[in-house]
């Protein structure tokens, strides 16, 4: 999945899957090499072309899941 619209992808995760990139374990990897769970890098980088990769192999956590302490 490649996209320059990181905000749209994050909104999609929240609206359709009730999760966030960090809860789902999805990293945004920019072509410049930067990795992040948030979209702020897209505002700072000239390249700003991301690949979404899954970090870890556990299930997607959701915003509605109980907090594990």
C-alpha cells in the first residue's frame, strides 16, 4: 500500500477498524528511511512517500479493547 494521503489512511483506520496505527502495529516507512506511527513526518519531508508495514505478528488492537496493564 502506497499513499501520500496519510491522514486519510489514519482516519480510515479509526472510522472503519476502530484502531490507530500504533494499536494496529502499522509503521509508516518513508522512502527517505524515516519510520513512524504518526503522520507528522509527511509535513517535514520533501519525499513524503510512504509504505505501510506491519510491526509484530499479534492481532490488531482496537480502541474499544480493554487496557492491559
